[in-house]
């Protein structure tokens, strides 16, 4: 048995050797010459050319609306209220009746004053005629000089009394007019604090009957930091008007335009700000005193700035960057300093120049140093002739 196994084992080994050799030959035949490396085609990406546009620097602030005219309606005469001529919160024109105070006592006082004036005028007329007679008699030495002087004194007293009586009539007439309280300005009224039947007292210390605020125009008061004041307000060229925009808390944009009305006469050293008041038209009366206002204060002159699409901006930790495409269509990492947003565009303060090309779409799948196939596109919102844009910086929250 051992003698028979050795030839069998040898035959098996020979068969395996031939099998392996044939396999290797087969592999060698199929492998052929060395295969050429596959070169990937450049990735197509959207590329836009950077351009500069004229912008206006806008600074954001918050403030409160204030009435141009605010009047506390107080009675100028005492008496009982007999009528209220308005509804709470109503809009009234200048001169519209608001309250009526019982006029009868003041009408009687006016009649009495007129009677006193009539008596004073009669007395003045009599003394004047008596003085004229005395002057004729003194020419003939028919009366003593002392009698003439007495008549002169009586005539002067009568004339003074006449003037006092006339003033009393005017005072009584004004008191009677003050029983009818009217709106000193056009605007919106508050509620009536005193109703019919209440007795009110005159004077500055008395409680207001109601309040009235003008609505045709309204102020927006806000605090401006020192740097913005020097750049935008105090540093405007040739006294150019400073544009102001306003938006309410529930509005997305700044739909109302106005102008700076006044600037305080001193800087608040504790806060480093100065009080500014802008004025706005309020034809629909929706702007009410006390409302919160979002305010944009603009520069009087425009400047050129680079604006790019927000989609072209990448984030690298605390840095912002774009991918610049060179003349050979290779991308390069470029750190940029960003300004404020303008719609879908963002102002680039430094890092880019007009005329350079940047990647707009495909930023996530594009690496610096990669060759790309640029597809020319426009910046979002850009046109062949860019319109003036704005730069917004938040200065006060």
C-alpha cells in the first residue's frame, strides 16, 4: 500500500502544478498591457462675475413715536359741563367743539360789564363836555383856575373808568367764549375724563378734560451713537438732507420715508449718544404716539461697494470665505470681510474686487484648487445695469 500511494501523490502534485500554471497564463492573457488611468471631467458650477454698485449706508436704530402737537384740554373757566361733543378716540378738526360749560353765569356777567361800560361812557361824555365849558369860561376869567383843574381831573378819571369798563366787557366776553371748549389743533382725542353734570375748575392745576394729539405728522425719537452722528448727521456735505426710513414692529420693511427734524444740543456722556428726532407724514393716522419704531438713518451720499450672492459665502469656523475662479478655471480659497445684507446680496467690505469670478452654486462639492467647468450666471437680483443698493448696519437694538 505505501508503494502504491507515492505514485498517486506524485501525479496529484504534477496535476496541481499544471493547473496553477494554466490559471496564471490565463490571467496574464486577460490582463494584457497596463490599463490607462481614467481622468474625471471638470465639474460644472455656477460662476458669477463680481461687480460694484452704488450703495447708501443705512444704520438701524430703535425709538418711539411722539406727537408733533400734544395738548391737555383744561377748562379756562369754572362751571358745570352741559355737553360733550365728541366720541372717545375720535378724529377732530381744528376748532371743533369738545365741551360746553354752562354759559348762563358768564352771559349775565357780560351783560353786567356792558352796563358798566355804558355808565362809564356816559360819565366820560359828561365830564368832557363840562371841561369844555370850563375852558371857555377860564378864557374870560369867569371861573377860578382851581375849578378848571378839578374838571380836568374829573374828565381824566371818567376816561380811565371808561377804559376799565371796556376791559371788563372784553374779559367777560372771553369768559363766555371759554365756556365753549374747542380743539386747538387737528388730531385724535383721548377719552372724556369729565362728563355732563360734573363741575370743573379752571386753572393750570386742574385735571385735564381730555388730551388731543396731532396725527397729520409725527415724530420718531431715537438715540444715535457718536460715530454715526459724526459720519451721517454732523458730517453731511453741503447741509444735504439726511434720509430716514421707518417701520413698525409688525412690518417687514421700512415703508415710510421722512427726514431729520432736529438734533439735541449736547451729547449724553453717560451713554455716548445724542437724541435725534425725525418727522414723518401720517396721512392715514396709523402712527400713534408711544408706538415702537424701527428706524433707518441713511448717509447723504452714496458710495461704491461690492455685493455678492449669499449662496457664494462659505463658513470656516469664525471666518467667511468664497471660492474665486481664476483664468485657468481653478478655484482658490479667499477669506472675505462681510458687511450688511441687502436682500439676497451681501456687501463685501474687503477680500474681493470687481471683475473677479466666484462660485455661486455647488460650493459644497467644490474644493480649493479644483478645476471646474464654469457656467456663467448673474448674481441674485442683479441686472445688467445695477440699481443703487443700500448698506444696513444695526447700531441700536
